[in-house]
């Protein structure tokens, strides 16, 4: 049978298409996808640079090296960094600080063939020159504006010193205070953590990349790093996909939605695959499902660490796995430098994967304006302006006092009188300076003259005429008790004793896991000895995580959790102790009674045999030697005044479809001081296709009331607040009964039950 020319051509076209598809690789499809994207001006510029690059120059853009001045991980010896920069073999440097140094290195990059500028990154975690409270302390403020302002100031100061990129915010959810890096995040709650992630990204990036007061944010560590088994840093993670999607991924999505320019992968494995080599995390979720256009940097050496993980046979195999999985930039492992070009030439890695990574990095350099002026951030005049900028220091003081949490105030021993008292200052932190900065702070030669000690803050406070006595008592760690007697003499001669205890700045942070969360050394014994004098104790606890402080609390009249407050710590502490600022902080993590309760968090899943009270032990899910309840609940914090909650109402007891529900409660200041209260809204889905938490934070509002003043606080709930991931990982809501809860913290709430129908 004859076939017409038209039909023949049609069949031939079909044949050729099928044949072509048989030989198209996934990488070819990826490349085509990139080519078919709409081209904005920056895309065209990126493509024009890419066409000029050799394979070795492309690989060079994917390498990030540390400076030789600061190390934040295991150092790799390399004596030819200058030569590699000049030949275009390095795309980014970290730990380079100051206009002088960034300019010198950028000048070397301008000697390369294509003159592609370097990116300068730094761990600007909680401030640059003006050190703010550690992120966990800032989270205790529950003040999103203050948190954003903190990141904004950090960006202004670091950008003025030639830095383009901060490795923050850390948005890992963590429910195990043994993990030292809890100090770097927002605590245990996904809702609060997501809001803080958004605020910090907005603060760092300001009005957008290209502004001279903005730096690229980096959401880390992708993903689930905060769930390290046994709270041991760098350890494995074991969790369900539902927990991953519902608890650990939302803060990353919030950071992405806020415009986070970069992501950093994590050290842990997930489902047996190191995150650095996880296609599931980096390509399937981040770059495909979430359509992320920024780039992913490895954590320090994490590509090479896939070898000791037992996942990659050698560094060459690690480089292959990482680039195919979606790790765009190699921080310090030298895997890409030594092996990636050869992997491409051998056909093991399609060039399209390298091109995709390079384009993501080049785009950020264009967005920052570095191709127009590589030195635009290295401006000595701006650096000098912000070196000791008074408005920034005042902001650091304000955020610090907002971060303080009052845990106990028996007989209203606080606030302290400003006149007529003998105050004993005892403990290893009275004159401490750098310990106030906490981990992940940047050290400067003039720190000792800039940091405000507790002694300085309290003794030099305006209007204070008290007399002060001092004794160190003991060191932070160690067993030496020789200073106890001097401390006891101070206590006996004082009307009140302010004791400073806690962790040294290197006891919480990366690689700072602790199996015991008790006060180090003989600090507890010093507290016990002072308590025997009968003098009231005001206990200040300096720490980077929740500690087990039961005995210390019992021995004290007042307990103030000061965390590590930064440069202005002494001023902020004095503001709180003297009552100039009424403490308003609320705990972002649950405090355990003992390490045996860990992991501990407020939004746990109930069991089929729940204990109804702390005294119930027989045939229920409970300890026989300890109450289930924590020592301090999530969201807990006191004020110098008191607040009463009353008249809780819901707009309907039966809600249908996509209707909203309004929740109202009256809050009254029943004390004698003006104060700030954080009103918290929780929800429980009573029964669903999968077990739901006993309560989940769904909203909060901070209000300030004068003595005797009342205010109605209202929240609006929608079906978006009811959604969860079911067993099929579908994100939706189900009809049924819901408990609506309002109160000052997770352990003290009022209830209303509603039925929500489809």
C-alpha cells in the first residue's frame, strides 16, 4: 500500500522522536529545561559568561576555601590559594573579615582570565561587631520585629566589612538540649521556628541582594540535623517521612519563601543517605518540588565526609554523588577541585549538572552587583562608620533584655532596690566578658573594652547608690573550692546575693554535645553553701541551652535565665534586675527535670495509655521515679507583674467548610507594674487518620498592659491551621472535633471544644 508523502513524513517524525527519546539522558532533559526557561537579563548575562568558561574554570566556581586566619572546621592544608584564585580555580572564600582582606583577595581574582569575582562568606550568626544574644535567646523574646532587626544590623555591619554572605539562619528544629547547636536555632517548635526563619532571612537580605546593606542568607542545615540521635553532633537521624515533612521541613520552606539566597546541606544521614549526597532532599524536594533557584553549599567538608560515612568509596565517588544529588558548592573538602573535571571528561557526570550549579552561583554574583564592581562592598568609609555604631549597640541592648526569661521570683525579691542595699556579687561570671558573647561570635581585638560585664552593668547603673561586694567563689569548671570561704563572707555581709552561674561560651555550640546538663564544676555546691547563710539569692544562669537546674532553683529566691546576651549583656541584665525593663521572655524550649526525660517537647503524641496526672504510674506511659511533666514548660516565663486570663470565647462551636473561627480571651494586668504578656494559642485535633499532637502552637500575640488594664485578644483560625500530613503524605485537614486552647504557656491553658465540618 502506498503512503502519501504527508503521512509518510508524519510517521517518520514520530519514529525520529521515539528514537531520540530512547537516547536522551536525564541530564539532557535538565539542560533543556534550563534552556526553555524564560530569560531575564541576568540569565542572559550568566549564559554569556558560561559560554566563555573552560571546564576547569567552571569547576573552580564550585570550590569554597577558608582563609588562613580563622578556622571553623578541620583545616585542609593548601599552600597555593593565591595561585588558585589568580587562575580562577576558587569561586568563594569564607572566614575573610574586613575591607583590607576582602579587597586584597578580590584583586587576586581580578587577575584571572575571566575576572569572575569571589564571594566572601562568614558565620555571622548573631551579630558582627555588635554581638546580639545567641539565636536561641533571641527566640525567647518571641519578638519577630526585634529578631529581624538583629539580623538587619548584622547584615549592615558585615556588608560594610566586605562580606557578601552569612551562613545563617540555622532553622533546624531541635528537641534535644544535649545537642550543643540548639543555641544556634529557634528551639523546638515548628510554627515559631518558621516565623523566626522568615524574620531572619528578611533581616539579612533587607531590600534585596544588590543593596550595600544586604547579605545573602543561608538556610541550614538541610535537613533534619537537629534530630541527631542521642543529641550527639554529626550523628545519624532516624525519622518517618511524616515527621520530616511536618516538623523539620517547614522552617526551610519558610526561609525559601522569604527569599533565602542559599541553602546549606547537613552532616547527618537521612534514611541511610548522607544529606550531601541526597537527591531526595536537594533535587526532588528543594530544586524540583519547591522550585528553588538559589544554590546549595555543602557544610564544611561534608562532601568528603561521605567516605567515613561509608556511603562513598573514595573522594572521587563522593564528588560524583554530591554533584548529581544537587550540592552546588564544595566547602573545604577539595572533592570537586580534585575530581569533578575528570568525572565530566570520563562521562560519569554530564556537563549539564556542572553548568546548572555554576549558573546558580554566577546568578548570585550578578544579583550582588559584583560583576559591575567587584569591590563595591569593600568600602573603608562604611566599615569605619559601623565599627562602634551607637544606635546598633542600643539595639543590641534592647534585644538582649527582651531575651531574658524570669523563671522564679519568690516574695518579689526582684526588682532590686537602687539605694540603701548591700549587694553581694558572687560567681565566675561577675567579671566575665567574652563568655557573654557565646558560641559563634566574632572575636575582635578590642572586645575587652567593648563588652559590658555584669559587674559594670550593675555597679555603674544610673541612680544606683547601693554598695557592692564581690567574690568569685569558683571557676566555671573544675573542682577547686578554695574560693568558697571568701564567697561566704561576702554573702554574710550582704542583704542580697546575686549569683552568676552557667556554661562557658565553648560549652554549647557546634561539636559541644553534653550528656550531663547540670551546672559544670562545683557551681551547685557553691550555691548550696551560699543558701545556708539564709540570704536571698538572685540566680543568673548564663547558658546556650536548657540546663537541669532544679536544685539551683530550689535554693534561690529568684532565677533569671540570661542565656548569652552579647556585647551589651551587663547593661541588659541591669535593666532587668533594677526593673527599668520588666522581663518578658518566654522559653522556646522545654526544660527537663533530668536528662532521662530527653527528648522532651510540649507537642508530643499521646499514647493509648496516657498518664492523666504526674502521680499516676501503674500501667500508663509514665516513669516510676519521675513525673512526666517538664521542669519548665514551653512558652513559660514570668513578669514582675501578674496577668489573669478570663472570658475565653469562640465565635461558633460548629464550624463548616472554609469558614473561619474567631477565638477571644480577656487578659488583665492584676499586678503593680506595667508589663508585656505573650498570649499563646494552641490547637488539638482530637481524632484523625493519624495520631496528632496533644497541642500545637498556632498563634501568639504580645500585648503590653498597665496595672489594672484589661484587653481582649483575638485570634482567627482557618482550615489552613488544621492541615497535617496524613499517612499518604497528603497535606490536608479532616473534619472532627478540635480543642482550642489559650494561655500563658503550654502547661497552663483554657479550653474550648469545637466541631469543624467539611
